[in-house]
């Protein structure tokens, strides 16, 4: 699979590409980190008009990733990310520009899903499922997290196997890597921790940009 570079954060809400897109719907989506048991997930309300670049920002923030690695989206056989002219010259798969594709163009009906991969080395794969299409609340701002469970793994911990090895080691003072991994973390990591209020506080800058315009 081609390696893609991480996209930079977007500012502002995109203008409508057509009358069928834009401010028509609020999407209730569920983001689940694959391979985790019990699953680590977040439920979000987002504008259907978000670009995939803006969706990347919302997923990063709500899950708790640090954003320092490359990422890509996949819908069926289509890949989306930050295009690089070198990909074609190196014989890599083409990637559509995530800044030019809206969520409503890839998730068109309830039950459809998108795959989001963060850190193409550790390969943190997430499913993004469209659960509901809801009417816009004219006094609300988006995105907002409404539910979820468990803490996001720390970046660079070695994917799913490395994450569970880490959890086991830091929970057992007698584990041979207990001190080493606690020192590597540099903070007290609680795998059970999750706070909707904390997530929404982190999403606040995006919500300030994502207010629904008044008619």
C-alpha cells in the first residue's frame, strides 16, 4: 500500500460544492479502533459537509491521538489523503485529495463505513460508520462527542500487540518492563479513562469554526 503523508489541519467550514451537499445533515458517526477488546470507540455528531481533512482532525482529537504520523482514508477501493507528486513517479497507488472530498460523498446512507488508518507503521485502523442522519440544530455547534469508552493508546507503542503488552507491563510492578515502560510513557496512563467533557473541551476550537450559518 502506498505511503501517504499526514494532512495539515483545516480552518473554517468548507463552502457548499452543490445544493445537495453542505448544511443538509448532521451525521452521527461511530469511530471504533479495530482490534481492541473491549472496543475503544467514540460517537460523534459532525456536519455532513466536512471535508475528509477536517474529519481527520475531529477523529484525532476525539480519540486522543497526537497527530504526528501519516494517515489515509479508504472507501471501497478509493484512497484519500494528502496527494504527493512523487507517489506516481514511484509507482504508488494514487490518492484523492482529502481536502476536496466531503464526508457526504463517501458516506451516503446509514450503515455505510469508511476506514481511517493512522500511523501507517503501527497501523491503527478505525472504522467510521454512519449510524444516523439527523436534522441540523440551528443553535448547536459541531463536531461534538456524545459517547465513547476507554482511553486511546499512546502514540508509538507498537500497534495493537504493543499496546496490550504496555497495558500489562504498567499494571504489574513485578513485570520486567514495568519501570522501563512507565519511564517511556512519562505520565500515568489509565486505559479505562474516558471523559466526554474532556473530549468536547478539546473539540471546542473546531466547534467554534463549525457553527451552522443562520439563514
